[in-house]
C-alpha cells in the first residue's frame, strides 16, 4: 500500500505592520509570471531541468521560492501527463489571476512564536522586500502550530501566500515525520459523507457498489442550543448588557467547538471499522447550493460550521491513517441513486424523505445523498459508477454533543421507514444536553 507523510495545512490571516499587501501582490504577480513561463517553455519542449535553472536565474524571487513555484507549475503538468488518457486537459497555458507564492520555512518565510497567542511572521515578498506582522487564526490552528514548533516529531514545512475572500492569507503546512496516511487509490471502502445542520449521514460502499453499512448521526442539540445562545444574545442586546454579550459568544464558540470535536470523533470511529477506507466529502465551494435551506430565516443561525467540521474529521481521520477526498456536490440531494434511473428533480426530496418521482425509489434523504457522494466520486475518479445494490435499513444514532466525554451517548432505534422516531433513551440524552446548557447559561446573569 502506498503511504504518504501526514501533512496538514493551517490557514492564517495576516495582520501586516511592516510592508503592505501591495508587496504581497507584487510577489504573487511574479509567481504568476514564473508559472506561465514554466508552462510556455514546457510547451516548447524544454527539458524540465533546463526550465528550472533558466527560470530561477531570471526571477525576482529568492532562488528557493522560485524553485518551489516552478515545482508547483511542473506538478500541474505532471498531473496532466499522468491523467491525459482519461481525458484531462493540459493546464491553461496563461493564467491571468494571481498565483500563490510558495516558500520554505527559514528561507522565503519565517515564523516567530512569541507566546501562546502571538506568532509573528516575516515573508520575503520579492528579493529584498520583507513583509512583517502577526498571524491571526483559530485557537485550533495556533495549537497545532505550537505543536509543530515544540514537538520534534513535527516539522514546519512550506507555506503559500494566497489572496482569498478579499484578504491576504498564509497557508502553512506542517508534517509529521513518522505518521503515514494511505493513498485514496488503494481504498477498498468508499465512505460518502453528507453533512447537514442536524445530522451527518455516512454510507460505506465497496468498489463493486455494494453498501457495506450506513449510519445517520443526529445532533439536534447543536442547532437548538445555538438558537438559545442567539436568543440570549439578542435579549441582552435589547437590555443594553453589552458586557455579557462577549461572554455568551465565547461560551457559544466553545460549545460548538466541543460539539464538532465529538461529532468528528464518532465519524472516524465508525469509519475505522472498515477495510482501507477513504472518506469523501462534498466539495465545499458549491456546498451551500446543494442544501435546501428553504425559507429559513437566518442562515448563520442554522448553519453548522461545515468547513470546520470537515477539517476536524479529516484531521482525526489522518491520525488513523485514513485519507479524505472531495466530490462535486451538484444534485447529490436531488438525484435518484438507482444507476438505471438517475432522475434528478428538486421535488424528489421532501425534507428528510427522498422519493424518486420517476421510479418510486424511496430512502432517507441524507443517507441517499451520501450514496450519491460516493457515486459522484466513482464517476470523477474512474468515469464509471457501479450499479447500486439494495440499501440496508437506515440506522440512526442520536448523540448528545455536550457534556464530559460524550457519556450520554445513546443508540436510537433502527427505523426502516426513515421516519423520525426517538426512543426514551434519545430523549434522555437530549434533555441532559439541555440541562448542561442551562448550567452554562445560568453563569450569565439574566
Ligand atoms: Zn429513480
């Protein structure tokens, strides 16, 4: 089996105090020139070694950075050569957007951890131009960065400067020296993941399309409790208690963070039972479109932090040696999974129920969406989707997501009809979660 080092990417915002975003812009424009030049010379039949030496000599980046940018551009060409028999096109010869600057730690960029919450950076934007300041990011990413600096098993690797969502960001890779992750191409079990605001559906399929097992983890309390935090904040805003607002915000953040950790742990535990699995998520860039929000009043209130959840699952999976991948989510919620039908229509889905208006196939809507994620992955990887076996009964597991160690976990009843029915134990865990919320909330004066 092919294994690769465990590498993770941490994303930080840049609070610049020396130099400017314009300097980074100049650096990324030079990176684009290097990328396009590499592509052009390859098109003229140059040897790659010659491309490297010529382009590096003429670039306005430090040599090491130029080499990494050339490597990235050649990597695109290599991927094309490896896959052109499958119809992959050659990378576009001339991109006119920005191209990331790729830099080695200690050469093109350097990080300086100062204390628990302060990490300074220095980026060489072009030869002789330095941009300095402080990193901004999630507590999780700062934690992992600290580990990478302090633990000799970890190494801080290359970083990329990118311009995203109207701001400059630094994507830092950290690598574990001994841990290895399996290649997705060796996977025997393809696990499709469908993330929703109130549940996560998983389906494990073999390469011949047989469904090994499926599960729906429900976590109603995330949504309900976020609603309570929201209501509480609004109430305090009205009463002018601004000082308490940040307290609730911090509690809400910690609560959601904790909930995501628990949900992601359940997911990885479940996936670990299968032989050589790969986890396949929906690609987030189109994710919002694939979820039927209907007329819900407040998207922010109702949305789980999808990106954070995917990232935590990927992180925990990687530690178990399990690779993750992405598939295009288009129509996964509307398409009939029967390979001989594939009828796609919005009305196929009625809340948690999927019923194909063409062939009459019925299933739990989210479990079915997870099946479609796997089918999409098969199609993207191999251009072929194996015929769908009959699906097993939907197994639902209701998890309490707050409380110490997830001790209130309970298994909901198996529901063949897919209609929501909750046993007494499920209600217990829900009410327990509610009690725990109250004890958090009661720390804030009314
Ligand atoms: Zn159908």
